[in-house]
C-alpha cells in the first residue's frame, strides 16, 4: 500500500511545520484529513480546500485529555472513522538541563510526552475498530534524530532530547500493545527540517544558515519518507543521512555496555529468555 485513497488521517500539530507537510502528503495520497492543533487552522484549511483537499480542523491542546477525546469524536462525526493518526504535536526549549527554566521544561514534557500519550490513548479504540474491520490502521509518532541519541552537532536542547527519547519508548510500547490488533506503529525521526521557524532563523542569521543548510531537508521530503516508511512497516523512520553517524555510535556504545552483563546459563529456561510471550511472566496480573 503506497497511497491513502479515502483513508482518514488525523494530524496533531498539523497547522504548521512538519505537521502541515504530513497533512499535504496525506492529501496528495488521497486521504481525508483532520487537523488537530492548539491554534486555529482555519486559513490552512481554506487554502487546502482551494486545492481540492477534503480537510477539517479542530482546536485542541494535546496536554488536555478531554480536548483530545473531543478531537476523536469530531473526527468520527465528520469522517466515520480513523485510519492513520500522526501524533505530531511538539515543542522545545533551549538550554542544558541545569539551564532550562523548570516551567519551560514542564511544558516540553507535557506536550511531547504526556500529550503524545493522550493522543495514543484516545485514538486507540478508533484504530482498533478500523483494524478489526480489515481497514488500514496506523499510528505514526513524530520523534526526532534526538530520539536516536544525543546529537553532538546541535546546541543543547536537553529537555527536548529527553522528551524525544520518551517518544521512542512510547513507540516501542505502542508497537507491543497495539501491534497484535493489526495496527502498524512507527516513529518518524527527522533531523534539521526547513519548517517555517527554521527557515526564518536561516534567513535572519548567516551563521545559523551555514550551520543548518548543509544538513537540512525540505518538509515535503520528510513527510513523503514518513508515509513511505509507515506503510512499509518501518519501525523507526530516520529521514536524514546526517543522523546516521552519531546514532550508530550511540547504538554501538549501548551494545558494548549491555554486553558487559554476564551470560546466564539457564538450561531449564526462564520467563525473561522466552520470545514475546507476556503470559510467561511469573508476576503477570500483580499490582
């Protein structure tokens, strides 16, 4: 499956940036789209409709579970169901852990982690229903190259990096929890992307431009790779070749440290050594 003909795609944070690129790519592939954004996406919706898109929008803050649930209700009322959820809303704060203001850090974690959970939790029943009916059902979480390690080539945005590590964890657990029902789960992990905010920084500062432009990708390219990877079943969709070196180093270092653990000889087997079989857990059901 490479197109999304008549599928219903929800994009949180879809009014601007990577979210808007995902909206445009979903429309290009034949989808009907619901934009869920903390700001009014009316102008974006009007422009897309002039281009022939079938698109609606609603204002909702992913930090508010009730807001997100209302977004589910409105999507189903407009389109009858949900096939793809692009869990994309996010924010950032500059600085090292010891420098970032607690209020700013709290907002990043609320949006990027708790908000991402709210979206998964609220939309899961609609995705389960689509999968049970034999229809496409996918969850795409927007992470970052920061989900793959600590990028050495960008200024520290440490609480953002930590939050995007958490998105990787949400993706892996969602794959375990939702996958058996036939829901595909992936994480988008782009590097520098020329969104409106990044492009403004590039245009205003030659030093910033020199640092970013050799590595940046257009949002449309990121969005195209996102849906290609999602529909192909790729678990982690890294889009930027410049992410490879540090991400591979991080993975190698992790494996080196893990391999320091002794190999346990357990001839009779143990629940931890069995393949993915939750029923084998000796503490299953314990609170």
